[in-house]
C-alpha cells in the first residue's frame, strides 16, 4: 500500500528500524489514519485554566478558545494527556510558598473533578503506567497529572508525598525564575543569571526524594547547569517533558546536544514540543505584527516567547486591561500567523532518532501554554503528526514508541525502582 521512497537528506545515518515509505494516495492516507487510531497516543504537557473547570464550562464540552477538551481529543485520536499543575514563580518566602501551595491544590482538585463527577465514564485518571493502556483500550480518554515548578513544595519535602497521593507522576523542578531548588534558564525580576550555580542543596534532596517516591523528574525550564546536575544526581532516567533542540534554534529554553547526550546516557527521553517560537526563529513579517500589537498596548517591542526581560517587567506594571488585551492579541497572532509546522516538529524528532536513538524521543504539545503549530493547532489535529511520521518512513512500532512507549518506559523504570 505504501510506496517506497528516500527519506529527506540528512548527514546522520538512518536508524535501522526506519521503513522508508510515503503517503502517495487517498488509500495510503486512510491507512495512515487507521494506524493512528491503533496507537496509544500520549501528550506529555497540556496546560489549563481554572476558568474552564467549572460546573457550567468544563472540558467535557467542545470549548471555543480551548485547545484540549474531550471532543477535540476524540476527534484527533489523542488518547491520553498529562494535565499540568502549574504555579508561576513568586517570592522565595514562607507566605508565598503557602499561597503557591493553595494554587497548586486548586489545580489538583480541578483535574479530579474532571475525571470524577464531570467526566465519569469518558475520562479517567491514571496513576500507574499499566493503567494508561488499560483505560485507553476501554474506550476512555486518560488524564494524568504532571507538576510544573516545584515551588509550591516550599521547603518541606513531605509535600512530595502529598502531591504523589493526589496523582502527580512527573515533576518539573523549575519554571521561569529561580526557585529554592535550583536555577532556571530564565531569571526573573532582579535575580542574576544564577543564584545556586545549578541545583541547590535542597534541590539535591528533592531529586533524591522524587526518586524515592517514584515521581519522574522533568528537566524542562531548568538552566543548563541545573539540567546536568539533575541528570547526574538522579538514580533513574529523567525526561524533558516539553522542549525543542538548540541544534535547530538556539533559544534559551531548548536543550543542547551535550545535555541531550547526558539525558540519553541516563536512559531518558526528550519530548519535542509543538511550540512555534522554540522550533524556529520568528520571521520578520510576524515580528513586525507583534511589535505593532505591542505599541497598541504600550508594551516594548519584541516577541514575548523569547522571554525578553523588558516585556515581562512591563507586565508587572501594566493595567489588567493592557495585559489582557496584549496577551489575547498575541495568542491570536500565534494561531493565525504560524511560522512552524508539523514538518518542523518532526524534523527535530528525526534528529534525535538518528543521532541518539529512537528510544529517546517523544512528543508534547504545550497546548494551553503557548503550544500550537500549523497542522497541530489543537488536539483535534493530533492525527496529522502521525501522518507526517508515516511520510518520513517510521514503522508502527517506532511511531508508538514516539507517541507513548518511550515515556512509559521511563515511568515504569522510575516507579518499579521506587516501589
């Protein structure tokens, strides 16, 4: 059914398991779609807003302006998603830690309401690797819980046990801004480039505690030094739940080959993210439109996704009307004037597969947090990623590894060693 062809040129050798095929006809397209439906597909990073977790408006319905809900997951063939308990970085003091913990608790509660009273029989919470495939095979969609930013833990590592009991199965130690555990790749406020020189001593204890508890460690958003410290300190494989590659675009959020090699040597996985400004530089035409938008709301020029300190500093001083208007306009620009596509995403999957091995790459959307590219703007278009992988010549076995198998392998290793 599939016609043989040569995969796109690359100076690196092809991995042995690739079968060279292309989608050449409507029949081939139908076969690619059928293959997609036969896979276990897992998105490792989905952000959400509590305004979409109310009795009147929640993810059981097809919501305007929301990239992941149950109807869109069903339409695109997305079986499972990690919904992320995200807490923005704030001051490093006890009162701020208390408030952050309350915010994290509200997000945990929201996910449990979705998988309980609102979505019963349609979506269920998985807390072990084997539950993901069992629930998905029973025609239910699957929710999992990740944590982005360990900041709400405060200085009490006992809260790791609390988060585990509430369903957290991976934890990103950092976000934008240094915290009590380590240095971020993006300092905030008046913080210098680094304050710990990588992991702090408390961060080292946190790595040990997460290993002991069976929570997968996520190195996304950590500084380069912190990423390497985490990899070296962890007894088990770690993941980068949503990043792109510095080899393609040297954005401070991306992962370079040296860190990636250390991750792979540890047995870990990088989840290539469908985030436009991490996959490729913003073209001049789009940057002009962004600057025009910024001027309208009194913001300095620049792309907010480049994490420019000037823009973030202005957010702290802006009125709510300014901030909301600018942010909505920026998101609309991102969606309507894309500069990265599914092809760009799979280019980076190719790079990891060929250079480091098919067992060390996966896929994440970062929907709700800025993710969305041409061809994969929301969960309803998830099948387009599989179509591109088929066009590139990946076998069904390899595509399943990319979509879920590699991440689940790491999770099983961490969970079984801890327990």
